C-alpha cells in the first residue's frame, strides 16, 4: 500500500510541472536594461516533453534567452506574450485605491452632515416670522431674539466650515486619482511565457537555470560629496538610483550593478581601431583601489596615493561590495539582498564610499558680491569608475547645492563649490581721493582707486583668492594705465587681477589698486 501511495505521489509530482515560475535569483542592472537570472529545482519526465514557464516580464528580449536543465537536452525554446488581464494590484497601487475609497467615504459623511445642517438652517428660517394674529408675550419675544442672535451665526459658521472641509477632501481625492491613473499606466496587463521543449533519458529531479535581458529598467548615478571641515578629506559617496517598470517584481534577489551596457545577441563581438584625440578614450587604473564595506570606509586613510586598509576595527569580508573591472565597464556585487516592485519609482543603493584628499581654497569677487565662497579641490577621484551623473554637495552637515560630474571632460582635480562662508569677510571700498575726472585741452582723464580688505574670523588660517579687474582698451585713442598694490597679479590680455594670500586666524589684510583712463572729449567712456 505504501509503495502504491509513493508511486502516485511521484506521478502527480511529474504532471504538476506543466507550468512553473522559477524564482529570481539575481539581477544585474545596466545603465539601460538588466539581466535576470532565475533558477528552480524541478522534476522532468522521461522522453520528450514541454516545460512551461510563466510569470516572466513582457519586456524580455527573446534573442538573449539562455536556459540549462542539468542532465537534459533542450530541443527548442519559444517565447510569447500572454494577454491575460493582471487583476492583482501592486502594493503602491493597492494603497492608493484604498486611500481613494476612504476619502470617498469621508466625503459622503461630510455631505450628509452638511445636508443636516442646511435642513436645520431652513427650519430656523421658516420659524423666524412672529405670528401677528395672537398676543405676543414679552418673555417669549426675549427668548426668540436671544435664540436667533446666538444660535444662527453658529449654525452659519458650521455650514461654512463643512463646505471648506468638503472642498479640501475633493482636492485630495483629485490628486489621489491622478496618482492612481499614473500607476495604472505602468501596470502591465500582459506577461511573458516560455515553453522549453526538452528530451530526458529518465524521470529525474534536476535544476533549471534561466537567464535573459529585459528593458524598461536601469540605473543612474547620484554622487554625494560631504566635507566636514577645512583641511580634512572629502567623503565621496557613489550611489545608484535603480528603477524598473518590467511588469514583474524583483524580490529578495542578489544584485549586481554594471556601469556599461550589455552586448545583446549571439554574434561575436568585434574590435576596431582604437583612435585617440583630445577627448579620447580614458583607461582607468584600478589595481590599487579595492572596495570596502560602507560601514568601514570612514576608517580608510590615504597614504602615498593608495588606500590603507588597516582600519581601527576588523572588516567583515562577507559584507563587502565586490568590484570587477573590465576594459570598458565595471560591475559591483552588492552584499545585501535587493527587492524592488515594478513601477515603484527609484531606489537608492550605495555602491561605494571613499575619503578623497582635498585642498581648500576660498574665492571672492568683491566687485560682484561680498560673499566668500569655499572651493574644495578633490584629487584621486579618477581612480573610481565614475560615469556622468548629478551630485549633491554638503558642507558641515548642511546641503549647499547640486552639481554635475562628467569624468570624461574633467581634469585630475575635481573643483567643488561648498557655498558661502559667513566667517570670512571681504570689503571693496572706493578711495574717494583717488576717484576724479579731469578735462583739459588734450581730452578727459578719469582715475579710480579701490581698497580690498579680507577679515578671517575662523580659528585657523585660510588661503583665499581675490579676483578683480581693471579696464582694457579696445581703441587706440583710449589709454589705460594702472598702479597695483602689494600682492596683485595682472593678466594683461583680460585685465583680470588676482590676489592670492594666506590670512592667519582672527587677522585681516588689505591691498589696493588704481587705474587711469584717458580718452578724447567726444568719446563717451563710462566707468
């Protein structure tokens, strides 16, 4: 009897394999598109049979399908789209629909309450006339006047408040319905199905491995640059913003992020002539730049251009981001399991964190603004496999702005503006005794003079560059002469003045410059 039950159980196990949905084991996300890997332990029948796989993305690229069944010969693979309606809502869509129902119920209740108040108001108004046929008691009249004087305004105010509440709830309902419409737009009503024709020498339990590429997904970089104080390294965070609208949820799978795009199809790749120009191909040297776990990166010290991995505490190798570098792209294996529902928007994943050497320089153009800006000149960023993307900049735990990093067009030094520093003051003052206009038989002579003062209110010395200018002549009949105070460097072709100096803590320094312009009387030369 037990043998018969066992045989029946095995028989039903074999026929139940007609349609399966292998779990997603790993996802490799490219800048555009992703490689999906699925696997499942299955049982196959002896002879020739068909294995049906459902629940695949309708955005699957058929030419990229690769399948393997251990110990089984695959004869053919056929992919098709099933147009059966997907009635199950994604969590975000289901949540929005639930909120819409709740708001609609609240609107009904508010409408009922408003109707009751308006009925009460009508009843009050219908009884406000005093019957002139009977004798009116003085006390009744006083009660009548008191009631209308005290209760009618309250009733009117309640009606007004109720109408305002209804208006606000309708606005919320309108926004929720717009969000529902957008989520419905990305909801897939079709799924992909795969039929694998195979031949097996015997009934056996084996393993199915399936991989393919999908589109409607990808990632973009977001860089965070954080500086805490002058003289300290810049914390550089490399994050990936991942999105996917493939129609299938990615749940609890291994994640790899690749900086390039895949070569699709079965044709062999070709190499062509490698030509260089002034914006040519850049080769990165990554050999001495190993990835480290995010929680330990603040312990990495910079020495001789390499990263000293002797941290204050031990590094858990099981939580490292594993990086692989190829000729044209890099990939990062994320140690944590990853989940992202289709149509759920972007999800940020940290790829790496680094402390990068930085020198700090203050910069001011007092002719335009009294603001003093702090610049961080970051080096060794080129050792990281960056791709063009937006960046957020923070200084002293304050968000100071956004920027854009394009590693293909930048030098070895990355200049980052950290915003204004209110502790550094710059003043540009006109020297009245140096500012005058003189007219004689030869023409008009105009002189101008300015004094620049820098005050450092910080508790450490700073380096600052002050930029100003003198006019340059574009006409042979206009002559310009100048007299520069200590520290100025003049760029003759542009008239730009630069004053680079170090200001000790709590100290201030000053310098000045003058210029003289001569031109004929008939010329109008504003200064």
